[in-house]
């Protein structure tokens, strides 16, 4: 089992002259990864770099999911997280925000460093 992802995204160019577009396909496997802690693992290629990632479910509720990832390329390691909510203004709900922040903190991340995208 796992997930098949077909991802299309754009990265703005620093000079403001448009953006780079990338489309890649990846398969996330139901695998615990080398440390035995991941929810899923994935290998793919983006902008010419092969990446390996481990994805973790940090927390969930009726209206949100918090997932984190750790990965590496030949340029070095990286990590990050996403909070998925049902509505764009969900983070304005103080009760929901406190649940999300608790899940983020439990995963060893700092909620104040997260940005809306």
C-alpha cells in the first residue's frame, strides 16, 4: 500500500520575473524507514536531485492533520512539516490552534516558526 502523488508546483524566481514550474510523480510506501519510526517513506527526483524522505504523522483531530518530514539529497539533510485544515481560517480558532500547537511541539518543532502558505 501507499500513496501515488502527482505534484505540480511553482517556485517564484528571486528577481520576480516569473517562476520555475516542476511536475513530479512519487510513490510513498507504507514503510517504517531505517529508524523504524516513519509512517511512510518516499524516494523521488526534483530539480535534478534525488531525494529520500521519511514522513511522520504527528497529530490529528476532526479538522486537522499535522505531518512532518525529514529528507536528504546530495546537498544535505532537510526537514519540515505541514498542517492540513479543512478551512483556510481554521487557525483563527483558539481551541483548534492550541491542539495543533500541542501536536507540533510534541513532534519537536516550534509552532511559532510555521508560516501560512
